[in-house]
């Protein structure tokens, strides 16, 4: 999982990426390609 300051680049890498808020953190998750995971902050 990558930790990035901004998730704008992470979410546009693949069309299956979704931006999700969990426990006050912002995540990018991808069911089809789990290597695309990222977290903000």
C-alpha cells in the first residue's frame, strides 16, 4: 500500500479504483487489481 499526500493521481490510474473514507483516513481501493491500494496522509 502506497502512502501519498494526494490521492488524485492514485485514483486515475485505473478505472476500477474507488476512493473510500474509513476511520477518518482516505483510501483508494481496487477489487480487480489489489496492487493499486493507496492511503492518504
